[in-house]
């Protein structure tokens, strides 16, 4: 990581760490959270994802924090979180807050892990389906379930019983006729890295049923920083 430190903004104005800490403890609203390597294509892709989330929620977009991801920080990995508190009185969102946090670079580019199905469906019909949100509830519940089950990765199926995504990232499935990935309507939140991997494998969108998955030759998950995990199922 070079040329980058944690920074926060409220409505385009950079704020002190203490101001962010105070706001974060009482935050109640909506927004996005994305993780990305700081390279131009990834920044453009994730900015578009984040902006679409704000558009759906009706939150005013703040471009200023994204300009902090300048060429001097190329090579860094970051989490960008943006959101706004909800004002129930006026039934709308207030001023946008944004936080850019440096992350450690990934320790490995590939891994192998066991995977199990998660026992609740992934939402694929809400207005925010397929878009990054700031909530960590699903991830926390999945982590607790996996710890209790003694497994590393969870697979999410949607309410139509279609394979959607995993806790290790969006999925690529190798079949006898080539690679596929869950169709956009399944509800997975794609990242720049997972889109790159899908393009490299020439993976076509497909509805992936349990029967189809049982015929798979390989099952891969790709996280937002490009680490590819080969998944094995019991």
C-alpha cells in the first residue's frame, strides 16, 4: 500500500477521524460498501456500482471521495463505504458520508476450501438486488453459521432455488460444455475482479440448478481482490 491513509468525508467536505467515529456509532440509514484494488478500471466499475446503489436509495452522490483514489495509490487495496442517515420526519436521506480505508493486500491469489449450502435464501427481487449495500448482517450470520458447521465457505441459493453467490465471492462453474456463471437475475453482487475472471473463462450467464451444479467439473469463487477459491462440496 502506498500513498493512501484512512480518510472520511461528509457531503464533499473532508472530516477528522473523531467526527467519523462519532457519526459511525449512531449511523442508521443506507448505503454501499465495496472492496477493490486501486487500478483505473476497478475504480470506474465499483464507482458505477456504488452510484447505482445511491440512485436506488435516493441519496445524493458525492464524487469527491472517489477522486482520492489517485494514481499515487495504485497498488493499494481499499474499502470504500458510503451512506447517509435516514430522516424519518422528512422521509428521506440526509447528507452523504464516505469513508476510504486501506486494506492489507491479499496473502494469496488462490485457495482451496470446502463449501456448504447456507440455510436461507439470498434476496434476488428487491430493488437493491445485485448492488452492493452497506449492511454486513448477511455476512455476519453466514460467518456464524459456517463456524458452527465447521465449514469455510457458504453457498447462497435464491428463493427460486437457483445458485446465486458465495461467502468467498461470485461463482464460476465449469461444465462439460464450458464455463457458466449465475445469471444476473439470480441477484449476485458482482465485483470488477469477478467480472474479469468471468471474461477470462468465457463464462456465459446461466440458470444454475442443484442438478446442474452436481454435474459440475469445477466450482470457483472469486473475491473482490481477485483471490480465486476452488470449492469442494460434501
